[in-house]
C-alpha cells in the first residue's frame, strides 16, 4: 500500500468537487409569503372548522394526518383562536422528545407573532420557557405532564390537551393517555386530542369509548382522518 509523502501531490485532488457556493438549500419555498398565507396553504387548514366542531361536541378526538400537514403547529393555534385559552385556561401539546417541544414552540410563537416564553412557551426537563400567568399555548414532554399531574391530579389549568406523536407509544405516553381517560370522568369539560401520522385510530377510539360514550367517525381531506368520542 503506497503512503502519501509530504511535498507530493495529495491523493484525491483529481476528483471533481462541487463548490458549496453553487449548492442552494431551500428550507421553505413559501418563505416570501405572509405567515397567514403560509398557514392557509397547509393541508390541515381545510379541516380547521371540522376539528373545532368535533371538539365542541365530543370530549376526545383522534386525528390521523400525513406528516407535514400541520397538525402539531396549527391545531394548538386553532384552539387558541377559537377561545379555548380564554379565562386563564391553557392549551397543551405534549411531545415524546424535548427537541420537538422546543422547536414547535419556537415556530408557533413566530406564527402567533409573540415572544417565545410569553403567550406561547414550552416546558421540558431542565428548561422552562413558559410564564405561569401569560402562557396560553404550551408545549411539553409527556414526562413533564405526568409530573404536573402529581401536583394537580385533575390538570385544572388545561382546557385541551393534545397528545402528539402518540404512535411512538413510550411508557410516558401510555400512562398519560390512561390517566387522561380517568381525569375526563371527573372533568367533563376537559378535551383530549390524540394525533399522529401513523396511528392505529381504531385502537385509541376503542380505548376511550366507554359504556356511556358515543362516537362519531369522520374522514378528512388529503389523507387525513379524524374520529371523535364523547
């Protein structure tokens, strides 16, 4: 095996390389549009009123939508805009990973036009960017929500809790979903949304359905579907 000697032609110099200056990486092709226009172009937007209607009439909604349709960023904003965070109430969205909670909170705060940590914030282990008085849309991990249940078993501050990426089925997610079902027996006003891109919606629907429950199944637009259980 020949070894390269200093002062001689280095190996690999004859390989053609593409200059980094010629590479253009496009993150958001609609970045030049206004934030409201960008939001309106997401597939979930066509189901906005549909989702709000289900929440008004049913206590549990299971949503299955393709990746990138806007579930995680738009649904909490729809709830905020519809008044579910009025009167000091909070809309929560749980995530299985800390990074997801941080990035989603930052994006939603940008779309809402507020500073991160005020009307929109997040709470994860070792990091809290949420104001106890001002935050109305809150992203947090399943583990943090479970810890909050220890101090407030009925989660009295929350009006809607969205369990996102439920298909990952971590131990925290399973425990949280089980406890939320029990909390709903005491709190008839609490709404629960279970969402994912690859979720077995029938399994979650059957879990939340009880002897006194009713269920409506409706299919949405562009690969998204939703089920609601009261």
